[in-house]
C-alpha cells in the first residue's frame, strides 16, 4: 500500500492527496483525529511536490497517537489535564519519520493516558468503529486504528501497553504490531506503564508495518532500555513451510466468542495449508496475567502521572491557592474517572505494607509468564491465537463495568509482560465485525512474525475489505 | 552533660562533574539565569527519559571506597514518590535497596580528645531537586518561586549511624568528610548549597527530631545546639519531645516544626524501570587503584617522611590544597621548618583575612623558609614579610626584606647594639642574675635607642636574654 502510494504521489500531487484526506476527515463521523496539523502538513506536501527527496516515506502522511510528543503540535493524551501542552521536542520516532520525509498530518484520539480498550475514556469523547459507528474501535489507540481503517490516513502510530495497538487493529480490521520491548525508543512517548509499553505501527498491510518498523526501530541512546543494533525487515520473506506454530490451550475455550474462535482456527488451517505445522502448547500462568498486569501497570501509572500538577504546563484553574490545594484541585478536575481509578489503585498497591503483597508478587508472576513463553518457544517458532476474545462491542456497553473491560485484554497483556513481539492481522469476521489473528514471536524475532503474517495476508483477502462507511 | 545522640544525612553535590545526573545539561549553573540550565529530561517533561551519567556512578564509588564502604555487586535505582513544586516528575530518582555503598566508617577526633570511628550506614546516589526561592521565611512566605537549574544535579547521600555525641563532633565529622571529598576531586565545597545536612538528634530517653536541609557547617552546629537546649528544656518542663521534622531558620537561629510524624510520607519506593540495573563490581578494582592518598594516610606519611609532629601533619593535611602547597615548599626548603611556618603562621594569617592558600606563592614561601633557615631573617621579620605579601605591600620576600631593612645586615647591627648595651649595663646584668627578670627591659630599651626603634622588641628581648645568659 504505502509503496504504491509513494509511486502515486511521485506521479501525482501530495498536496492534492492530503487535501482530500483533510476534506474527508472534516466530514467524518469517526472522531478519530483530535487535531490536524493542516498548515505544516500541507506546506510539507507542497515542498514534496516541488522536490520529492529520497526519504523512504517521502510525502506519505501519517497519523500520530495523542501520547507521542510532536514538537509544536499539542500532545495531550486525550486528557484535560494536558490540554494546551505543546511539546518543545519531537519523540524519537517522530524524528525518524521526519528524517524519512513522512508528513505528520495530525493527532489521534485515545483512551485517556492509554487507559482503556475502547477509546471511550478520552476527554474528546469516543471514537467510532468504521465497520459499525455504534461500536467502539478498540483501544487505547482507537483513533489511530479507526482513521487507517476508515481511509482517513494511510498509516498511523499507536502505543501498546497491554494490547493498545493490537486490540484496535483487531476491532478495526487492520494490521497492528507491538514490537519487542526495547526495539523502538520510548523517548517522547508519554508514559502510562513504562516497563510494558512500546510504540507500534497501525497499517493496512503487513508490508507497510515492516516499512514503518524499518524507520522507527533502532537504538536510541536517550532510552536506556533501547536495544543495541539495527535490524532490517524488508523485504519480508514469504512462505511458512517448515514453520512450527504453537497454539496456546489457554487462548481458546471459555470466554472466547465462537465466531472469533472459528475465524482464528480457519486462519490456522490456512497457515497449515501453506506449509506450517502446528501443535498445542500450554502457557499455564495465563490466568494470572491480568491481575499481574493491572497491578504493575497501575503502580507505574500512579508514579508516571504524578508530574501532572499544572505547575509547569497543562491545566490551570484560575486563582492559585497554597501548593497542596492547588495541585490537588487541578488533578481532581483534570483527570477522568478511569485515570483516577488507576492512580488510586496503583498508589494503594505501592503503599507501605502492601508493596510486597501486590507489586512484588506481580513481578514474580511476570517472571513466570515470561518463562511460559520462553519454554513454549523452545518447541515452536511462533504462537497463534485470537488477539481479542470478542469482536468490537457497542459504545457505552461496558464503560460502567471496568472489570469486564479489563477481562477483554486477557490475550494481549501476557505479551507485554513477557516483552515479546506480537502482531494482529485481519483473519475474518464475526458477523459484520472484523476479527484479528494474533501471532506472537520470540524476543527480537519480528522477522518471523512479519513473515507468517505477510504470507497469511497474501493468501487471504481480509485486508482488502473496506468498511462501507467509506 | 546529658547523653546526646546525633546521626547525620549529608547530601553532597558531586559538582566536579560536568553534566547532570540524567541529562547533558551543564552543572555550572551558579551564575546563570534561573531555569536556563534545563532540558526536557531535567524538567521532567512528559515523554522524557533519564540516561545515567556513568561518571557520576564512578565518582560515587570513589567516595564509597574512601569511606571504607562495601561496594554492592549490582546497584539499582528507585523512584521516591512525593509531591513538591521543586520536583518536576513527582518523584525523585534515588536508591533504596542495593545502594551503591554500605557499611563504612571514617575517623574523627572525639570531644574526649580520642580519635574514633564513626560508622557510615550507606552512601547512595540521587538527583537533586530544583531550588525553591521563598518570598520571606519558609513558614510565612506569600509566594515561592522555583528554579530548576539545580534539578538533576548528581547527589550522593551519605548516612551515618547515630554515633555522634555533640554538635562539635558533628562538625568534626563534616570537616573530615569534606576533606575526603576534596581529596577525591569530586566536590567543590566553595559553591553555594553544595553540601546540605539533615540531622537527627535526640536526648537519651527521648524521641528524635530531624532538622532538615541545613546549609553550612556552622549552621549544623548552631541548629544542633539550639535543638539540644530546646529538647532539654522540654524534658525539664515534663513535655514530651515528639518525633517530627524541623527546619533551621538561619536568620532567627532557631528550629521550627514543619511536619509531625502523623503526616509522615510514604514514599512508595519502587524500581525505576527507565534505568537498568548496573553491575558495578567490575568497575571497583580500577577505581580503587586510582584512588588518591587520603587525609589520614597523608598525615601519617608526613609524620614519617618529614619528621613532623602529628599536630602539624594534621593541620597540613586537612585541606588537600594546603597539603599540596606544603609538599611543594618542602621540596625546596627544610621540611620541618616549612611545616611550622605554614601550619602555625601562614594558615593563621590566611584565616584572619578569610583567604585561601591559592593566592600565596609556593616560591615565596620556600624563599622565606630558606632565609629563616640560613639566619638571613628574624622570625618577626618573616612574619612581617608574610603579612606584607598577603596585603599587597611588596612583590617578593627579597624585595620586602631589602626595602624594610629586615635582612641579615640590619640583623648584625642589632646584634652589635645588643652586645654593646649588655657591656654598658653591668648593673642591670647583675640585677638580672640576682633574679630580676625585669632588669632585662632596661637593656632592651638601650638597644631600641641604639637601633632607633628599627629592631623588633620581642626579638631584641630574646637576643638580650641570650647574650646575658652567656655571661
């Protein structure tokens, strides 16, 4: 897709293409974009039209999730507390994109501070799923997924802390990759749970994801957890013959929508037909993953979100009182209910007397889960299962039942706890709503994940289907 | 005296580093506009990440070794969570479990005149917060401004065991610590706020209070003395001393309560995942090998190598600059005499003027000591030369000796006058021999008349006495 788009742009006009996208966004009912960088993007497009340059993404517009810092463009994590904050610097990934000539077209909606799986907790209101406007697009990178699926942007970046790229990719019928922890620099990504999250691409094809990874992955000395070395993802090897795929027993059965399960098994059958073999494996600690994930993520969040006190940037409420009252009022007013819930729970989990009972225990579970994956990967090259146990649900359906929302992350969070890479690729439909196949690989083995996903995509037509809203 | 128990937590800025702890900002901010030495990292802007300054860890290990601590195999950074306007991330990157260095000791001279070890509990690294500038005093300020230039300065927190018994001992400990830090070239104590002290203090049987953030060693002594008096009087009035945090008000010279134990912080320490654990065991041998000679070792060597008294050796080694100055002089002039003149005279004259030894030429000092050794100048003359040099009257010892007539030639004239005066004053000599010490004053007066007041009375007195004793 992106490769063809570049050809089109070279023979046509980037300015025209971008203007059409902006026109479409203006008329859109998706609420995927929170702000557009219209002027700077069009300016850049005009420059491309005059002198296209050699960048691998030259002239290609890209949508950026609200939590990734963009110099000069408001970056607010879809939270009132950060409204008006304009970063004075670009995130590492933004620098990389710009260096390759990509055009930052605007910022996309998300669950407030990436806390959610539906993009309903945003201060800008929910984003709608292009396949059914009454349904959520998934989250937390729901804006990024919806605008790509809805044809409002050719590609986007999201971030994935417990499934936030893969969940909306699955719900919106596009491709989304959560890279190995440490592969993509987090410098400039506003932290929700820093030991878990990675920035990842949301695209229409696996090849596009590989292209974006070529640009954004790689060592950055400003992120201490960033891995050394530069890896290559293109061209993607095609074919899966000889590939051994593990099917985790725990990822099927109770709680998994029947149509989702059928679509995923169809996909496994397809991969087998293409030459892969599969065997059942067990990830026995999966049942503890959600509990561990939420303790760790909320604990980290309670600390990561402490800096938002309104003193240096963000929300300010008229007259200042004493320090304690002022920052308490700002935080009370600025954070939405889900952010508050997680800050409170995380603060509790780290408190004296509870630290050992919650946080340390969660770290132990995390180690066990990582070992589950390492054990499985001794026998198989990849793991396959559903990305989400359910298709997109209706807006408002679960917002008052946080626990049922948390449960929907059951197959995505173990991947973040283990730090391994995973992709979601469209593999069918449950009714009229897309289903995502999740392929999980070894640490830093994105190549195999992309290879299997790409081969599957070439053999199927799901990625070609577009929602009728377009 | 009632039993006093004092423990100190000392925050040392490792200000000889060029860049801050977790970013590339310069540490040289003291003469800069507020908030001009900042970047997204030290301002804690959303999305920024810390990158550890390895040199800071190296400095920390250096100090740990010099304090006779055990250096941990692996060291970890933690987040210490609390809200304060000077803390832009809402947490401070610090250490908790697995600090850099643990269980050390350094020696001080106790109030009883006996040297003893003060135990160090731990030394750990952390980042300095910004600086609050209150409009007025801390408890009455109408508003407060924040300067983040200091934010992210590398700090080493040294925590002692409660081994100190008086404000004076606390001062002695701080002097010794400062001396070691300057020897290690990790610290410049002349910069404002470079060393800040929290002191825990209790009287036997009472609860302890913590006096936070005292700057200056004199301040520590004063704050502790005040606090002892306060606690003693509370006990006398049968009021319980409560565990609390107090602030030392330097202007009013008293401590004031700022926080009771009831409102004590739960800092919710947990590992800082943006940094990775650091295996430092392998760094230690090289750092250890490169450690400079420390004050106690140097003092011992001075006693042995230069045959100095322990007092002189101690006086010369408490500051690395003085020690280096002394050794440079001792290489060109008789070491023992040089020690006396530097430790007893030069240091006193410098202190009196509030000056440091930097401004005094080693060559001049060696010249003066050599003139003394060769008898070309009197002791009073030498003192005069040192004073003149310090006060900018004269450019070199030679020049001053010549222009003031303090040289050997003049000296001969004095000697001659002494011999003549003694010969002319048989009665006075007899009186002296009979036991009248005062009789010498008459002879001194004669000499002063003969030399037209040019000679120094003290020196003349000494010479007259020596001359008379010969008879």
